[in-house]
């Protein structure tokens, strides 16, 4: 029994981790090449016209693109590099950071959703278009109410110049940390299922999750994604779907929710820490997510699943 249990846990762990590494390693190399060859600013210029409806300087397109192609921290590092000549108000930095919260780490997280069975286009539309519409709305709210117009004194975010060897070591350390986190999540989830804690959590949260059309089967994994991040939630959904009969609708709705509202503690606090308004970052974004999920739920009932999932 012990051997079977260990084998099952390791198998599920490897299924989740292999997904991460197959996506993360080549993408990390690509991002390194883009940064080293200074191609990132060229890509950022393409998105510059999209900044003006948001009340943001065109230079902030580089911040957005960097976050989309790398991660939130990469976006904030880009922000630090252009901020001296383009200071932002609290309203502007809230608009920019919420845009990043919706649209970041695309090259890793969208392929993970694809591996879970959700097509690329609907995932991209939910995150890119959904995030952009939210940024327009939050900018309008601050403009109409004339609130949060104080210039932010942004703390300097520095990044040490790494050699290729140092970069490689840091990447290996990152992957090792991911392995440990995934293993702890799988074991914790298994223990919680055995002692019926998951069942109790499901009963408590079932009315809320059911409101979005998501079943109990993916509820614990959805909660993990909401607190720790889409990559972890999506990776575990992939592993879990190989053992359990999870419907395509549940997978789509769960990942749609995670695409809009994930890593809500760490990422939200990070944005608030650089000067964003907590109401815009968390409260209004949460209300917007509820409204958008209700709309997505209705659309899922009308659109054939073959256009949404593989």
C-alpha cells in the first residue's frame, strides 16, 4: 500500500512538473534572448497606441509587453527603468498594474491552459481583452471621480547584472523550488481529501463556485490557483484530469476564473506595494470578475464546447 501510494504521488507530481518544464525552460531561454538582444522595446512600440485610451504614456507599453512575455516582476523592472521620465499618478499606476494582473506571463500560462484542454484563442481573449476593458473602465472611474491623482514616489527596483552562468543557476534554483511546491501541494491535497477537509471546504464554498457554473470536482484546484497562481492551479488540473473524470466545461470555467483572478494575495500586495490603489487592484477587480464570469457562463451555454476546448 505504501509503495502504491508513493508511486501514485510521484506519478502525479511528475505529470504536473513535466508540463511546467516543457513550457518554462524554452520560454525562459526565449525571454533571455529578447532581453539580451534589446528586442523587447521594439515589440513594446507595437502596443504603444493602446496606452492612450488608458490615460497612460506610450512608454508604458514596454512595461505591459515585458510583463506579458516574462512575468509581473519583469514588468515592474521595466517600469523602474522608464519611470524617472514618466512619473504616474496613483490612478495611472493602478490602471497599469491591474492591466498587468490580467495580462502577464502569457508564454507560460496560456500554454498550460492549452495543455489542460482549453483552446488558446478563448484564453487569450479572456485575459487580454478582459484585462484591457477593465483598464479602460478603471481609468474612466478615476477620471470621472477625479480621485487618486497624486504622483507616486515609486521605489527603485533594481536587478543585478547576471552572467549567463549566474542566470542559469538562478533558473535551476527556480525550477527546484517549483518541484518542491508542486510536491507539497499534491501531498497536501491528497491528505485533505483523505481526512475529508476538502469535502467540508466544498460544502462551504459550493454555493459561490456553483454561481459560476463550476462543479465540486475542480473546486480545490481552482482555490489553489486563486491563491498561488494559474500555473500551479492549471498544472494540478492537468494532473488531476488524468485520474478523475473532469468535464471539459468544468476545466474551461475553472481556468477562465483563474485567468481573471489568480494569485490574489501575492500579486495584489505586490501591486499595492508599488503604489496602486487597493480598491482598484482587489475590490473593483473582484466585482468585475464576478460580472465577467456570469457573462462567460452564459456564453458557454450558447457556444459549442468544440470551439472552447480540445
